[in-house]
């Protein structure tokens, strides 16, 4: 699996990536409520030391039961821990996935359909992960009333402007003062639709992975 995200979720971790054998998204899950992974199960050995798995790692893992649902068809149980195979660069991604590029739902690239009419915010889409290259992201940091810092990404794409919360805390720790991202590759986690304040249903979307050159 090519890891594309390792973000915080319900006190645990949400790791997701691309199955390089089956050319499909996959998200390892646990039996905990909400299916987050224990942080300890997301550790890999790198150069004799343990560290959390991170985007652009290629890892092996043992899948268990399929835990997929209609809105999360990529979910599968994680048995044991991840094993680090290698690390790649952002430039390697297109080479690895070259055979998949002609598909209409190619997971990497820049496509205006992603933001057209805010389509992801209007209906169930049958999956919960997408990665797209975007032109520019403004990083917005705000302190909540409880004192916790929240970080959002304001995405400008052609004439569309959307704002989603960033949950890639490893990226935020490594770049605490970065205010603008040019041409990043973002992995989006797409939740089931909800109706905020009686408005039409929309999907709850998070930026779970951020990759920059």
C-alpha cells in the first residue's frame, strides 16, 4: 500500500492509501468504535527506529475481515502492524500509477470536476477517499474557545474557493509556520452527508494528507 494519509481520528489514527496490486483505495481499520487504529499499530521500523507511518511510505500489512460499507467501500481490518517496504518521492507517484492514469476516476491529478458546483458536498459519492493536485492552499490557524488550535486549508481552484479542516497533524508539526502551499497534493477524507442547520445535505470533508515538494 502506498500511504497517502495518517491523520488523527477519534483519539486514534486513520491511515489510508492506494493498493498498488489492486489499484484501488484501501483504509485499514480496527474493531474500535468508529474504526480508528491504535497509534501503536501505525508504527513502522525505519533504520532500526520506530516511527509513525507517513505519506509516501510503501508498506505491507495483513488484511483481515472486509469492513466496508456503502459509503466506505475501501475499509478492511488491519491485523498486526505495518511493515515498511520503502519510501518514495512525490515524483515517483505518477510512475507507480502510470497504468491507472487512463481511468476516468484516476486518483491523482488535477481535475476541475472535483470542485465543479461543490459536487462532493451535495450527495453520497460511494467512496470516502480522493487525492487531487490543486493550485494553491491558504493555511488558516484559529484557536477554539477550549484553547485548542484548529487548522483549515482554504483552497483556490480556478474560480472555486472551499475551506476544509486539515487533520494531517504530522505535516502541521513539521511546518508550523507555513501559511501558503503552492501545487500541493491533497488527500481528502469524505464523510457521509449531513444537513448543517437545516441546509441541504453536504458531505463532511477533511484534508487528511498534505504533500508538498
